[in-house]
């Protein structure tokens, strides 16, 4: 009995910065999942360079078969492997570290990690050996080697085990009373991500098991049904990202500037709207498919989906407003934007989070809602506007938020100082600026009708002529330059993460006391997480006026973009 | 990020009690998505009339 108690006691360490109890077995699982995520990011980034310099017709470096191979490699490693491995780390963090609880079944966690690793290696091997040139979507009847589908199934089973462990951790933490009241908001966001992950993975099982059997020649598979169920996996997997990303925004707001939650009820209700309705955004991919009637399309992509958009706009207000209130409580009260000027812009955790919010909200959100409108979708479907949109949501939003939190994970979980600290300070600007520029280039190409997933838009050797407006060449250059800057930003992040984890200096108490280089300001001096004093009521009374101004700028941009798109539609689709 | 007060269960509002039940939220998410997107979508496909191809 004593040895059991000792074992349990030895499983934990106390974080010197946050005071949270950290289960070492959960910590190890966080570490390995985060490290593999970065390796997948590297594979995806190398493929991205090949893609950018092929789509940019002035270079056009890859032959057709390698272009589609790289596109498959890029899509899978960025949208599935990098993101989901990192999300597994987030789920372990949100369920054990934030709740100061234990991981209930560490061996099962390692089994899940093993399955995900085997699946990831199998899929990448099939793609690189040319046995799965089927792109991320692997639409039937395009057929890959059966091992490709088996790899995805193994990966999904591993991820489902981790999600189950997340739920088990919540049950254990509640039973062992490691927290009182409701779970913290960051964990609630993790719960939202976990629920969407269950929805995603069940759709994955429902489509990839039959597709595996189809690839063996055992059954028939209808392409329409494949598309319907596949997007329950393909798009929902990106909605796990949204929930995880928003949770990270709340976490980093607290860690970097002592941001407050304006209203727990509102933020939690917004997460519940995600649980109910964000997954239905999958129907956007089927807006031009003839099998579905307008009732199904409009209910899923408009009425239901707008409830999730409402949730995003709630978070898009409450996170910056919470940051503003936190900054004002710390004494930055002058004018409308003193809180923003005095923010720690040299802390990559803060700058990465702030850029993630701006890029996701202003660019990703506005373009997404517009593309999701059935009429406008007709002029945008399968054009470069679509990758333009999702590169500012999944990459400029989610990946940048994951990078930002890594600058806190390295010292708090890996207990290492961040290597190449000066480079780390500019990395979020490089990556965020590059992605935003690249997306602008893509979106404008799409407006001129340039198709996505196309090797050669000059249609060389084709039996017909297709000419695009000459300005497309300018926007290809914008895309290429932005993509190059983003790739440099991604490679800088990978170099920083790898050097910190494997060669970085371990943090000592003196480092924390003396403000050593490589430690974000929120780690050196954690801002207050709960405020008290005479000015608290006054600051809350004054409200978040600066954020309100930003909200109206956002609204004006939204209205303008939406109106311009309807105007473009009226030029193309003349009635009467 | 914020302090959560512990309250006796009788004082906890209904909304909070519902939000405190992860498996209820899981069921909600599954029912809505499978009901409106997946099953309704399958019904649409399966009820599609046969194309009168020559």
C-alpha cells in the first residue's frame, strides 16, 4: 500500500511557475506527441515549398506526378498528422496538467501513440512510393494501395483512444476532487475539441473501413456516399482545430498578460454552440453536388452553421476584450489602445496568439462565411479562393496558435529555455505575415477563376485554350513570395523547437530569478490570474472600449467583403 | 484564466449543471451532427431518382 502511495506521489512534480501539479507520465506523452507533430510539420513544410514553386508558373519546378504526390503529402501531414498529434498533446495538457490530475492509463496512452506513429509512417511511405497519389480527400474511385487506408485507420484508432483517455481523465479528476466546481474554461475548450474529435473519428471509421475493403476488391462503394461521409471526417477534423485553437487563445491570454474571462457563461455557451453546430460546416464541400436538395444544404451551411459562426464571433470578442481588461487591470489605462501598445509584442507567445486571432478572424472568418453562402459558393467552388481561405484558418489561425503556445510549452513542460531566442521573437511575424500574404495571392487568383489542385494553369498541350487575366501572374508572385516567407517562418520554428528540446539548456531556479534569455516574460513573471484591489470595479465598469472599436472595424470589413462578392456574382450571373 | 467558485449543487444554475456533464454534451454533439448532416444526407442520396440514361 505504501509503495502504491509513493509511486503515485512520485508521478507528480510541481510547476515552479504556475504551481500546478504535473503528472510525469502525462508530461512524457505531451512531449512525444508534440515532437512528432513538429516532425510532420517539417515534412509538410518541405512539400509546401515544392507546391508553391510549382503553382507559381514562372518556376513550375515539379512534374505532374510529383506535384500531386507532394500535394497529397502536404495535405495529410499538415491537416491530419501535425495538427492531430499536437491536439493529442493539448488534450493530455488540458485534462491532466490544468486539472492537476493523473493520467488514468499511461500504458494505453503509449499504445495509442504507437498506433498513430505506425499509421502515420505507413501513409507517408505509401504516398512517397507513389502508391497513393489520391490527395488528402482520396475521393472514390481514385484508388490507393490498401495499406494507405489501413494506415489512416490505425492512426484514427490511436487518436480515438487518446480522446477516450481525455474523458477518463475528466472522470478521474472529478472523482478524486482535484478541482472544485466546474472544470476550467481551457479544459472546457479541450472537452469541446474532444467531442468534435469523436464525431470526426466515427465518420472516419464509417468511411475508411469500407474504403479499405473496397480497395481490396471486396465491396462496391458509391462515390456520393463516400463524399458525404468523408467530409464528416475531413472538415470536422479542422473543427477540432478551431476548438483547440480557441482554448489556446484563452490559455495564452492568461499566461502572457493576465487576461480575464469576461463572462464564463457566454464563453462556455459559445463552446457548446461549436459542439452542436460547427461540424455541419462539412456540408460546404457538397454545395455543388446534385444529390442534395436545397433544404439539406441551406439548413446545414446557413442556419446551423451560423450558430457556430456566432460562437466564433463571441470568442473573437471575448478573448481580445479579456486581454484589454487584463492589461487595464495591470495599469495600462490610457486612451483606447494603450493596452495594445503596451502589450508584450516581443513575447512570441503573445504575438503569435494576437496574430492568430487577427488572421483567423479578419481573413479566415470573413472569407469562410462568404464562401459558405450557397450562391457565392457557385463562383468560388474549387477555385484558389478555397485554399486561400483555409490557409488563413488552419495555418494562420491554428498552426500559428500552436506555435505560440509551444514557446510556453518548452519552458513549462519540457523545462527548457527556448533556443535562438532572437529568432523566436520574430518567428510569429514571419510565419503569420507570410501566410497572410500567400492567402491574399491565392484568393485573388481564385477571384479570377484560377482552379485549385491544378498542376498547370497554362493548359499546355491541351486541345483547348484557356487564358486567365494577366494580373493573375502578379498574384502568383504574391502567393510565391508570401509562401516563401511562411516556409522560412515554419522552418525557423522547427529549428527553434528541435534545438530547444534536444540541445536546449534546462531551466534552473537562477534562470527564473535572473530573467535568463530564452524565457517568455509570462514565464519569468506570471501575471496575476485573479485580480483584487480598488481599481477592479472601475476597470470592469469602464469596459473594453478599444476592443469595441476593433469589433466595428471587423464588422465593416465583413460587410464590405460580403457585399463585393454579391456584386461580383451579379456581374457573372445575370438575371433578366 | 479565471477563478471558479465552488457552490453547493442546489445553487448551481441549470445551464451550468448541464454544461458540467461532458457525456451529455457528447450525446448532444453526436445526435445533432449524425441527425442533420449524416443521416439526412444519406436519405437524400438514397432517395435520388434513377437517372433516365439512354
